C-alpha cells in the first residue's frame, strides 16, 4: 500500500518534521494536535475547555481532509500537563466522538510544545 500525506489549511500547519496525517489504506494516523488557531498559528487563550475544543476542531478538520470524521477514531491518545483536566477532556471528547468509544490512553506530561496544556493524536479506520 502507498502512503498518502493528508494536509489541510483548516488545521494548523505542522511546526516540525511531521505531516498533519498519513493515510495508508483505510487507516489514517493523525499527528498530535495542540490548541493552535489555524489562521494565526498561535495558541488559543482562555479556559482549558477552549483549548480542548480547538484541539478537537483541528483533529476533525484533518479527519475530514482524509475523507472521514472523528466518528472513525479507533485510537486516541491524550497528553495533559495537568491531569485535573481529564474530566473536561472526557466531556468535550464525547461531543466530537460518538459511542462506541475508541481505545484511548491519557498521559500526564511535564511539558508540551509551545507551552500548550493539552495535545491529542488519533488513528482513524475509514470504512
């Protein structure tokens, strides 16, 4: 199978040596998204919920560019600099990804790029 690089201006451009996503067959690997505004390339400001929503908006835009949506998520990884925000991630994620829930891991980390407080990556399986 060949690799297809997925890219959209509806999500922030990569800030390093990676692609927004890579599709191989029906599987799409979406790189970790932090709460960057795609128009400005800057972190959004406000409450943690604003940041989490921006992350999921970015993921959804990339999923759409790949021909799917977050309803196709089979694996999600959440990185938080403060695990006290875990419940808010659950609340917001449930508004973007319907049941049945994908497999998921949540990790507490000391730092994220650009000082973000949340980063999420995911894998989609397109039917």
